[in-house]
C-alpha cells in the first residue's frame, strides 16, 4: 500500500485507488489547548501521555505507522462489538473518559493534536469507547468538534487503541 500527496489530497493505493481528503485542524487561539505536544512522548507509532500515564497507538485501526510518511492506509470503521474484539496484546478500546482526554477544544475538524495523532480523516472522526451507554448503545467521541455521544452499537465508527502501561 502506498500513499501519494497531491493538491491537499492523499491517493491511497490499495486494491482500488481512492482519494481521501486528510483532516487539517482549524485551531483558535481563544481557547487553551488541553493537549499540547509537550504533554506527549512520541516514539514511532506510539504516544505516551505524561498526564494520564496511558500509551496510545498513533494511528487509527486500519492504518499503519510508516516513519516519515506517518499513518498510511484507510481507517477501518466497525461496529462496537468488532471494536471491542480488537483488544489484543495489552491494547484495548479506551473508556469514554480516557478517549475524551485527547480532545483539543481549541481545534475543530479534527479536535485532536495532529502532531501526536496524524492521519485523521474528516469523514471518520467518530471513535468508539469501551463504555456502554445502555443495552443497545455505547459512548463515542466525535473529534470533529470534540463532542461525546451515545451511539447504536451496530453503527460503524473508527477505533484508536490504548494500553495502561508504557
């Protein structure tokens, strides 16, 4: 799989090429950035958050970290039960409160630190948490505007995995 950049778009070469408009945050100086880059220790495809003591995968599920190219590939979207099954080798789906710590309220589209978490796609900014809302819904975080909602578990949303140790 290859990714080529041209005119603000990224061509992702898979079995069928597709153009994806990457997210570039619109940040306002009027609100404090709760997720400054200095808060994170970035090492290749992982980010250690010194405030929460959590280690995050830099790329969304479906993408792969490729050094200077960043997160390449298409972000997978899946149901909540499929997202929950991605928990392997110490990685897990974050709780609603853990995922909410990544929201940058000063930014929109996406409302996340893009230096720490590159490769966001504007059409895939809703991320599952492991926290149930009720019997048919679970909490998710929308990194478009930094909102948190309950969502039907069968909806297809994006996933970012976390672990509790460094």
